[in-house]
C-alpha cells in the first residue's frame, strides 16, 4: 500500500514517461495520461489503486479545468457567436441527449434481457456522449491553422456551448438520481439552491473581486498573487459544495468573476501549470477505471459502442450544421472534428457511476469506447479533407469556385509579390509595396479580415497559401517573390515545398520567431529567414546605445553591420522591369537566378574552375532539387541546378554567359 506521497510520485513519474512518448509520436498528451492510467491502474499492472488520494487529485483537475473555462466566459464573445453557440451548440447537445434517451427506451422495451437502462441513466449517458474534446480539437485546429476558418469557428462555438452545458448537467444528474417521489420538487430545490448561490457569488463577488485584486496587486508579490488565486478558486468551489452543488460549478463561477477584471490574462498564465498537471492526473485516474480484460472479453460490444456514437454524432452535427445554413463541406468537417468523446464526458460518466445509475459493466464498455474515440480523433481530423471530398459531390465545385475567384483577381498581375498571411505584418508589407508601386496579392484564412480588407480595396483573397492550388491560382508562376508573414514553421515548410515545386527560381522570404528553425527553413528553400527576435533585439540595442550617449551615427553603423552579417543574402536584390533607371546602374549590386538546363557550359565543372569572382560575381545560393548545396570552390555543378549570382549588373551578365555558353 503506497502512501499519498509515494502514490503521487508514482503517478507523476509515469505521466512524464507517457507524455514524452506521445509527444514524440505527435499525439495529444491527454491520450498519454489515459494510457498511463490503464497501465498502472488496478486493472493493469496494479501498482496504483483507486483511493481517496487519487479521487481528490482527479477532482482538483476538474476544478481547475472549469476555472479556465470560466475565464473564457465572456458575454461579448458569446454575443458575437450567439447563433452558433446557443443555436447550433444547444441543438447538438439536446439532440444527442434525446437520441440517447430514445436508445435507452428502445433497449428497455425491445431487449430487456440485455441491460436495464433507466431514463435517468440514459439522460446522464446522453450528456456524457454529447461532449467532445476541447483540448484535442482546439490543439489540432491550431496546428492546422484552421481556427479562423468557417468550420473552425463553428467547431469552437459548439465546443463552447458543450463546456457551458456541463454546469447544469452536473447539477441535474445528481438531482435526477435521487429516488424521490416528487421529481419536480427535487429539481426545483436544486435549481433554487443553484440560483441563490450563483446570485450571491456573482453579485456580491463581482463587487468585491476587482477592489480585492487591486489590494493584492499593490503588494507587488507574485507569491501573494498566486495564493490569492488559489484561495478564490478553491473558496468558491467549497461554497458551492456546501450548498449541495459541485466543486466544478464554484470554480467556473470564480473564473467568470476574474474574467471581468484586468488581471484575466495574468491569471490564465499563472493557473496554466496547475491546470495542466492536475488535469493530467485526472485523466490518469480515468484510465485507471478501465478494465482491459473485461473490454477484450466484450470487444464486439466495445466496437459497437465506439462506431455507433461516433457515426451518430457525426451525422447529427453535420445535419444540424446544414440546417443552420452552412455549406456541405463545412458541415462535414464540423461533424468529423466533433464526433469523438470529450474530457467532460468522463466527468459525467464518472458521476453517473458514483450515483449507481448504470451497470458497472456498461460503464466499463462505454468508457473504453470513449477512450478509443479520442485516440482516433487526431487521425480522423488529419484525413478530414480527403473524407469530405469523397462524401460531398459539390465540395470540388466549391473549392474550384474559391480558386477561380483568386485567379480572377490576379490574372492581370505580373511580377507581383505573393503575401502569405494578411495580419498586421502582412498589411504593413502591403502598404510599403503600394507606396513603391509594386503589385501584390495576399492570401489569408480569416474570412472577416478578408472581407473587410477587400472592401477597403486591398488585393487579398480567402485562401490557404500552404495549398498547391491556392498558390497556382494566385499566380505563383508570374510572381516576383513570395513572403510568408506569419511565424509558423510547419505551415511555412508546406509553402516552401509547393513554391519550390511550382516555381523553383522564385525567392521566398519567411518570418520566424527566432533562429531555432533557421536551418530547417533554409534547407527547405527559403531565400532568407527573418527572425523577429533578432530584429527586436537590434532595435532594443540601438535605443539603449543612443540613450547611453553613443553617437547616433555609430549606432546606425553597428546595427547595419550586424544586419549585413546576419542577412548576407539581402545585400542586393532581384531586379524587375519596374525598376527605376537609376536603380539599374552598373555599379548597383543585384541578385540574379540562373537555371542550368541541359547543355549549359558549366555542367560538370567546379565553381573554382569557372573563376566567377574574377569578373566581379559571387555565387550566394546553389539549389539542387529541394536541397541547398554548400557553396565551395570544389562544388561541381549539375544539370537542373539553380545558381543565384550577386554582383553589379554587368558582372552578373558576364557570369551568366560563362555559366550557360
């Protein structure tokens, strides 16, 4: 028998190993916690057992998760998404509960020998199955850059209502479980207690919260701020529990109260470590409930309980989305993303088990099917595009129409700059290009931003620059340059892959957070990578030096020298037909790409034997296929190589002649 400390250390150690393994497989760590619980639990290796300690840790995990959701509960946000949240989201939860209750009624009347499912149990089961995983889905949407897409916004709206629906469900399920002769009176009493407690907390708490936080913050103590945060969260949870409600409800209210203060974002950052660690321990305890031997003995029932609810939720959500006026493609993507079970489904199922509403065997089988559906979620979402194209006959037409609209806007442009992402950085770049009279076209995935920018006359279209078709429609073959303005390495690597495949000689400039992915991006074909951290440090250093009395001229010289060293390949630029005559002076340094087709004179020769520096030209970049080749005098040129020359116009022209003829 382990002590509380030994059990906690065991769970933490196993959690570290599980999360490391799942991170290496690029899967959500939540699934690692579940697997750890299955392995170390009483039905696995048996090294950890369910006791008061594990239940307390699990309950604290739910408390801090509900607190985080309360922080996100914003009336303006809900108002802007009210049709999706309170329309589509509410319809999905109610219809799922109704379907579960109908299923329970059919089983009770048609197959009474199978299992006894009361309408109360069916209600609790429907509430559990109605939930989807906010943690898994939101993470995957963020990685796929789909949060601001039409289906991404719809998915987030439904998830938001599911999270809010947990609050009344946590109140209703225990009230329904009481064997009371007057059910309405029981529900009314529970609702009245909840209303009184919520009014007291929200009305009185709202008045006290802001002034109390001001007092705490003025002490300028991070330790005091954190202690105060824990006191408020656990204090509100204790109040609701003493009123006969749930700990999670009180934590949700605490989050709501703090969300109305100016300290919301600081609180989010401070509470995140507690929430993630305790929530991980909660998922471990859920995994400990799973009896693998029992599941294997009833594998066909598990598969039935897995496929049935997943297909039901997919069809239900997709159908409701279509009824609410969305396109078939968006509806199908929404259904696929939300078909799996969610973390709050475990909370409700655990609650139903504790209230003895369902047979323990049935709970084990449903629990197993929910875990498997969450394991399958990343793979379903990854293949969602292919699935939608097979299921929807008009999805090809809708995508073709979107690409046609992009192509129509760019058809007449030549030597323009393609801008991937039209956020603040992209818009600043577009403004500078306009002032220089250089044409551009931007692609962005935020429909509201695209609509407003188009209305203001900006050359921007809704499209994903990480898709081959979007780049072709935007005229990549006619473009002079491509600039990736958002700092997202996985997406930038996709853009670079397709850009090199479609237009090998096109220079691509990529923004990044820092130098950590510099080699990876350059290896993928980026002509230059601009780390915002380095640019920020240069500006910070220049201001500091000026304020310390260093002459401005010397500061500018030092910063320029640092830039010249860092951005060596930017000393010069690719000329175009629109360059002013004075820019074409023979002394002006320029860049020029030369493709060595079959028959070029330089094929099979080393760079040293060509003696290009003697005529004033320098090879800055040598690309071979998808790779960048190190430039040395011994490097032998091959057919298909792309050689980027730098030098005065006349020198570059002579070097090109030496390479080709």
